[in-house]
C-alpha cells in the first residue's frame, strides 16, 4: 500500500493533511520562526496618541531598505512616493501583524506536530509559504528569467541551499493550492 505523499494532500473526509519528515518539519519551523522575527511590527511608541495607536497608524513607517522586506511590504504607488508614504502609514502595521500571525500559526502547528490542519489555519499556511518564498527569492535574486540558471549553479555556490529550499517551498505551496482548487 502506498503511503500519503509528502507535502499537502486531501484526506478521505476532505481535511487538509500535511506529511513531513523530521528534517522538513525542522526546516519549516525554523523558517516560520525567522519570519516572525523578520516581519513583526515594532512595538508601538508608548508616547504615541492612543487613538493613532488603536487604529494602527504608524507615523514612522518608511519604505524598507532591506530588499526582502521591501518585497513583502511594497510601495502602493510606484510613481508617487508621497502617496505611498501616506498609504504605508495607515497599512503597514496591520500588514506586518497579519504576516506575523500567519507565521505564528505555522510555528504552533509544527510544534504541535499536527498532520491534519484545521480549516481556518490553511490561509495562514498559504500566506506563510508565499511570504517566505518572496523573502527567500529576494535574497537569492531569483526571477522568472534566471530560475534555470540558478538551478544549474555549481554545488559549492552559497546560494544552492537557499535555492533548493525556495524550490521546495514552491512545491509545498503548489500542493496546497492544487488541493484547494475545485
């Protein structure tokens, strides 16, 4: 009898199943923990206007210098820096909180050793996989045009392990998307 495939699959009752070996589980856990640390919003300024803090306005939000963070928190208006800055003030804190919550859900699921995901956790997994791929892809400067070139890197190139993880995350994301399609 053939076992469940690695990655995501649908169970007999329609549930989303996750099968990973110990190394894969450890890699995903590490990535999710790193994403929490990387994307979490800074603590609110205790001297800030309470109403501003309550609605999540961030007076200090600026376009990130880090390319991976800039990929996760892009400018809303490429040709209008002032409008982008204003939009960022009102949205960045909530966007960071949402992305952090996705990664935190993945951490909790992996630490609990879940093999069947609660339905309400599936969007968090999709968000985490997408965000992690975007951040990692930014780090290794992957594009549609250079994917095959990066796949053929010599094994001693320091980008090779990150490229393999990027491809694996792509596989996991595709597995999850495919089982969610009608």
